[in-house]
C-alpha cells in the first residue's frame, strides 16, 4: 500500500514540474545577462511591469489621494466642463484637459487645461489654463496660451460648485450619523454631571 502512495506522489510531482516548466515559470537563464542579486532582479522586473512586490503593500508612499468620486473639487470640475469633450483625465496626476472646442463655423478653437494643486477647496488649489488654436484656409494652425477672463470665470464656478458639493456631502454624513445615534448616549444628565 505504501508503494502505491509513493508511486502516486512521485507521478504527481513529475507532472507538476513538467506543467510548471511548460508554463515558462522555470526558464534557463544566462548568469551573464540576469543578475544573481534578487533585489536587482526584482527592480528590473518592476520597471518592466513583470511582477508585484508584496512588501510594498500597506506602506505609506507619501501620496494622499482621495478617490475621485469623493473629491468635491474634482467632481465640480467635471460638472462645469460637461459641455466640452475631454481629451485627458488623470486623477492621480491631478489633470483634466479638454479637447479642442469651437463654435460653429469658426476657425478659432480653445482647449482648457485644469491642474489640481491641492485636494482642498481654495483659490490656489487649482490652475486653469486656456490655449487657442487658429487655423487658416491652407490648414496652417498656430497655437498660443491666452490670458482671458474666461479662465477666472471657470475657476470661480468650479470653486462655487465644489463648496456646494462639499456642504451637501457633509449634510448627508450628518444625516447618516443621526440614524445610528443611541438615544440618551452622550447627553448630560439633568444634574449637570
């Protein structure tokens, strides 16, 4: 009986080894090309996007990004720019860029770039840039950065909308906290103690 179980285990181990070898997990490598130092191999694999380093999980990387859906400044910007087609939206980089936009039958187009400098709702928390593109009849276009009241107006509208969204979120949280409040808990007694 013991011989049969040993034989079965041996076959299973051989099968697993062949399977893993065919998957490409165990590859012959040249020591002249691949470093014997595991830290260097891990770094190279991470740069090439070939693996995950589990020791990195749970560590504070120094970034403090909120989810886009919970950031009122970000949501307000998307609401204000809902009329424009978006070319690039990068929450991690703090950037929203619209595509070129023009009114009907106009040679002038504008592009709006919004850079988020902070997650807080404040005037210096975002920067609004406008670029203009003017194309002539022979398809020669010139692009230039413009200073206009429109950038100030967009920034002001975003800040107003973000403040309203933040207040709405706070009211919603207060209402949810009120649902779970225990009657009489945390209140002072009539004697003042």
